C-alpha cells in the first residue's frame, strides 16, 4: 500500500500540472518506488510527454477488468539506459476519448480509488485534469490540498487554485454535515439539522455576503448548535488544514509574489479563511528545454544530466543535489518552524481580517525570499529535486500523515471519524 498518494491539481488548465507531476514523480522515484497515474482521462497528456510503447492503460483497467497494478508501464532501456529510474512506473489514460472514462461515474471512481489505495509503491502521484468536477474532487484529500500548481504568467490560474482550496474545504463540510452523518447524533447538534445546510450554502455562495467564508461559517455555527466542543473540533480540524503550492514558470520573487502569491492569499482569505497554513514547496523556472522535452515525448529529467560549467565544477565537485539539499535541512526546518510560530501567533491575535491577510502575505514573501536566496542559480533539474526534498520532509514523522497527500483516498465517513476523534470523550469510540 502506498505510504502517500499525492494529487497534483491546479483548477486552471495549461499551467504545468502534467509537467510538474511527471518530473516530480520521476524525481521521487529516485528515493522510493513511485507510480504516476494519469487521471486526466479526457485529454490525457502523460502519454504525450512520455512517448513509450504502452501495453495496458486505464482502458484495460476499465473495459478488460485488468487490475490497476497490472496496467503500470515501466521505462524501457531507450528511456532509461542506465537504469536510474527503475523504481518509476506510470499508468496512462486511454489512448483516445472514451465517454465513460472521460466522465467516470461514481462506481468507476470508487473502483479506481480502491485500486490506487492498494498499489505497490511508496508514492503515488496523481496528474489531475483541469476544472473541479467529481473526477477531480474525489481524488483530493480532505486535510490538505495535495500539490497546487499555478503561475505568475496566468493571473486567472491563481484564483482557480484558490477555488480548489475552497472546493476541498466545502466538500469536507458537506461530508461532515451530510444527512446521514454521525454528527447529528451528538447532543445539542440534532436540533440544528434543518438550519446548518442553509448556513453552509450561504457560506459557499460567493454572491451571498451574509456568510463570507469558513471563519464566518464557524462563528455562526457556534450560535446554531448547542455544542461548543464541536465548533472547537471543527476549528482545530481546519487549523491543521495544509495548502501546498508550487509556482511554475517562476521568474523572480517580486513578480511571483505580486502576480501569483499575493492574489492567491487574498482570494483564500476572502473566500475561505485567514487561518490557513500555506507552504510553498518551491518553484519551477520557465525553461525552453523543459518545454522541448515535453514536446519530444521524453521528460526533462530523463534527458542527459546537465554538465556544470568548468568554474562551477571546481567549486562544486558533486552534482548530487540531494546531498547538497540535506545540508539545507536544518535551514528549511527552521523556516517551517518560524512560519508555524507566526501562524500560531496570528491565530492567537484574534479575528482582525486585515491583520490576518497581512500576516499571511508577510509569511509567504519571507519564505519565498529565504528559499530563493539559497537557490537563486538552480536549474530546472534542481527545482524538481528541491520540491521533492521539501515534500519528503513534510511527509516524514513526526509530521502528521494527513499533512501532504493522503495515505488512502478516503471516503467521507473517514473525515467524520477524524473530526469526532477531536471531541472530548470520543477518541475511544472512533478508532
Ligand atoms: N516551466 C516551464 N517552462 C517552459 N514551458 C513550460 C513550463 N511548464 C509548462 N510548460 C509548457 O506549458 C504547456 C502546458 O503545460 P502542462 O501540459 O504541463 O500543463 P497542464 O496544467 O497539465 O495542462 P492541462 O490542464 O491541459 O492538463 C506545455 O506546452 C508545457 O511544455
Ligand atoms: Mg495536464
């Protein structure tokens, strides 16, 4: 079973999800067995960017009853002559448009999720399609965003990325307050059964300003249900919610901040909450070679290792990026800790929405600057290694297994169990 399933989403199309997912999975596979799954089943592009002969794909899984694990394609000697990526595999989407695969029904999504949960790999990376329909939402975690990709080059991509966060948060709330949810049997909650759905709908509706976001929803919920512990448990559930993002086509800190990060933070604060915990995993620079590699069907990381310039070679005898990154470990951990402390301080400082947004903006700019000051000269290859390094760091104990990606594509009942476990006296009954 996978240690972690990591969806790559963006909301907007064409911002670099597939480029990121393919190379991220390749880089991850140098650490542990990794399988990439093309869940863009309507306009599959993993197949295009990895132009290998494919014996079985999602068509065989769906139409021929094959096990998903038997539809994994491994790199052949032409793509991986030195066997550096022996731990990498991918499952391609069908070769051509097939309505039932392009718009998988609930039964197919469930079967796919169950088999993804059982794949023999440490890491499973999901390349999702653009948009936020059930074929995307069903493969997103409840407790974090997976990896969101957006770019300063396309301002609309920023609000689409924020919309994904909103979609995950409200999907979670709908699961918690679903008609069949255990939540209604809690003392003091049942009587609000008829009122909460309307409150939730108003909070999600961006045209209705009466309940602008999650923070307002939780405040109003406190007045509706006679159970302070439930509202506190919800607050703590969402306080642990993690947003992870990667900036693609990165072209300098100030531009990225002004055109992508700041609008993202503002949109999140407005639509979702000022109390979210945001983590930048890193960035990928705009690079013609990366684009050429995609077009030629051989991913960038499968290309020849870039040769360092002679002067650089003298200064840096080893090109082992991981070894180099390990030396940055304490710095990165220190950075995460500082950001976490600031988030906590911000939370304790009370509501004040503007103060919350300013604090979030300050954190994001500070972390981008700190990361960039060390990695200013990095190549695309190093950009991917750095994202992998940060991701691995976030997935290591003592971090919560719910922090990045998911240990299984979980059904809504699982989320309700996690929530109930946060209620005093409920831990033992919800194992
Ligand atoms: N950092 C980059 N430098 C240069 N070109 C890039 C970069 N990232 C992506 N591209 C190019 O941008 C285009 C879109 O990238 P990609 O297919 O990865 O996006 P996507 O989000 O998966 O799109 P879709 O929503 O259609 O699935 C491709 O032509 C790709 O080669
Ligand atoms: Mg794509």
